[in-house]
């Protein structure tokens, strides 16, 4: 049933409410090289959720403006769907006025989605409130999803028993080889692929770089790169109806 999911507490159908988290970081250290949200990693999940009548809240660690990575706006990466949203004043206003995670921490959501872009490498991993929200949703058997560099937001999440959430989980995220193709190996603060493995994750990646790859481990869904955006959105939406 579009727009609804099963309430785990009573088995009844209820409106789906999803929290989408985006970065608030727009430049790399030094202030010369711009970064931010990778646009398609938000637009596809946003569009799928909107069409199904979901209650969507877009938030960032500190709230306010969401910078968009200029590379994601180049014609080679800007697909038709994302281009439409980039030209939509209402959507741009949403990006300019995200809620802070503190503002939404008391709200009840059915799932959380961490959008990527290199900016998320700087404000996702050490966000205590983001870690708390992810742990809470996961332990309540709610959907936890992240794409590309958004997977950084899962790195330091510990469960109530002290174990890392991603330990032993099948997971993907932007690979180190892809980081080289993007020309960002010297700019990023760490190697995401290596960091995931160090946390004990069962890291998976596509045989061909820069192609769609989505990994599902029960209620944990991760996408490898921007090219996974459409497939990721489809799979995340389907998870709400299982």
C-alpha cells in the first residue's frame, strides 16, 4: 500500500515517515576545494518517497543550508530527475533550510537514509546525535540505509552491547579505487573502504567501478556510489513494505 508500512508494535498499517540526512559541509579543509551533497543521492530517494506519499524530513547535523557538490551538477552526472529538482525553487528552498538532527531527535521515524557526497566524510562520522539515532532505529528493527560516502555515518555507531553496528554485516560504500577515479585520494580524511573493513564489516563492491551496487543485510541497506542512487531508492522503498 503506497505511503504506508506495517507498525511493528501492533501490526496495523501506518503512514511511512522517513528521515533523510544530508551533509552541511561545503569545502575541504583549507577552503579551496568545494564539496557537499551529491545531488542524485538525495533526489532519487526523495522523489520515490514523495510519489508514495511518505512524510519526508530532510535534516543535517547542524541544520541550515546544504551545499551541493558542483561536480554532481556536471552534465555527465546530472540525470534528468536530478536536473528537474535542481531547477525546482521549492526543492532548493528545502536544501537551504534543513532541520538540525537535534530538532528531529524526538520525532518518530520508520527509517533513516544517509545521503552521500564527500562533505559527509567530515560531519557524519563523529556526530553523536547521528550515532544515537542510527543505533536507536537499528535496535528497534527500523530501516537504516546509507549510500556512497553517507556510509561514513555508520562507521562509529555502537550498539547497546558495545559492538560496532557494522561488524559482521554485509555492506558497501564508495571504494578506494573509485576515490582514485574521482581524484580525491589526497583530499579525503580517510579511506572509507579500509575503515569499513577495520570495523569488521563484510565489505562488498561491484566488479566494475562506478556501476550500481546495493547490498541488503536485513534492515541495513547500503549503496556503493552515485550510480546506485536509483536502484538504492527502489530497494529502500520496497523494504518498507516487507
